[in-house]
C-alpha cells in the first residue's frame, strides 16, 4: 500500500515494459471528513469503502493498485497527486461524493482538468511534483513532466467518458451529469491521465441513502474498475 513514508521513494518510470500501476485516491480523510450524508456517514468513509472495493477488483485482474490512504488519515491535496507522480502511475483516480446547499441535487459526474489547470496552475506546482526519471537532468525532467501533463489529457477525457458510461449502465441514465472540466486541486500536477469521479450526492434524501448501501457501493466499484480496466487495455 502507498503511505506517506513511501510516497517520496524513487520508482521506475512508466514504460510499455512495466506492469500498469493505478493509484486510487479516497477523497478526504482524518480531520477532513468531507460532506455529511443523510444517515450520518461522512464522505471520507464512503470514498474509502468504494476505493477498497475497486482495488480488490483490479487486483483480481492482476493490475497493480495503490491507495493514497488505507485508513482514516489526513492528507493534503498535494500529497495525493505527488504520490501518484512519484510512483510513476499510469492512471490516477480520485473518488468523491457530492453535496448541495439545498440537498436536492443528485447524480454522478466525472471531472478532468481545465486547460488553465494543465498549462498554468500545474506549471506553478511542478517543482514539488516530479516523476522519477533516472539519468535525466532535473531541468529536462521538468520539461518532460509538462509534456506528459498536456499529452495525458486526451486519455483522461477518454477515461472520464468510460467511467460515466460504466456508472450509467449500473445506476441509470437519469443521474448522468456528464464529463466536466474544473481545476480540482487534487488533479493539479498529475503527469498521467487523472480524473475525479463524484459517485453521487451523499446529502440527497434518496440517493444519499442508496450510495451508503453495500450493494450500491459494489455497483459503483464495478463501474470504476471496469472503466479503468478498459482504459488500460487500449
């Protein structure tokens, strides 16, 4: 499992000759509980539960998986994506649950970074989020990181679309809020395809109860795992 103690360790760079590595990020954790659900469950608990289910499914398919946290730990947004970069992961998926001020919204959506998030915000953070590149001088490594950030967005959009379709197949089309763009900080600086999935509105009186149920969490985990598997197969 990925821990803060190992997150900064050197790792082999991504290449077609190495097994695929997926980093799953259960949103929130520790002192940051996230949104509160209608039946008392917090977002940090829901995301960890789903992430563990996804990890089990991927490992059963011989895919290497690491989690940014495996317990109720507090991590900064920077630590999460930096861990994926330093591990030279092939995909980064941050799992969250939504909430609304009126508690009337529902549905699922998947996010990729905006162009500004890739070109400006990520560049501003690049000095502390580097991918291991043995034998490459630091300045060149930073340029290669920038290139990978831009190039990975096509795959990120593809993964986000796959994830939406997979969830729609299991949860129905009425909740499909689509693929969206935003400068989510947990995605900033990722040098691999990175998406953030909001699996539903935890504070909705109906949907909040549904996504707290083990069978629905299993549906969501199936969908996320299938989308990741399909993406890695291309």
